[in-house]
C-alpha cells in the first residue's frame, strides 16, 4: 500500500514562487515514477511534470517548462515541485500520483493519488 501526501500550496502573487512536496510512505519500492497533475475548476486534470525514481529523468508540460523544476530525495521518499514565475493560469489543485513503471501523462495509468494542495496565483 502506498500513501501520498502533498503540501506547500498557498496563495502567491504573480511572479512569485512556491515549492510543493509529495511525501510517499508505505511500499514505495513498488513505484518507479511520481508525477504532478493539476486541475482548475471546470477543467480537466492535466499533467504538469514527472520524475523517474530509477533514472532521474524528468518531464514537463510545455506550459511550465523553464518555470517549474521537479526533483527527488530518494532517501526521504519525497518529490518536490519548485514553481517559479507563477502565473494566474497556474491556479489549480495540484496532485501527486505514483506510477508503477514509468512516467506517463495518462491519468488512468496511475495507481495512487494524494489529496491535493491548492495553489492560487492572484494579486
């Protein structure tokens, strides 16, 4: 069993920064990749970023490239999403999700999800 807990969301002004954390516990050895997704009100959930636990390979949605950075601390089973130069369109609930084998943008392939953390970018 795997548990994922997000933290670090909040209210920030445009151009500001936040760092989100995704702490994994349980049988973390069974999962190879952690992704961040986000969902704004009335919108579909979309992939933001992903990191492979084994290779360290990272992936980003075009909308966040150059602004967001995903990283991991394998010893602590924690994945981070550093978000810089935030824009109002980044406002959403951010979720982390675990994939057993690889990074994927397909929501249905993910086995576990965190509860989500709200990010609001507004002046």
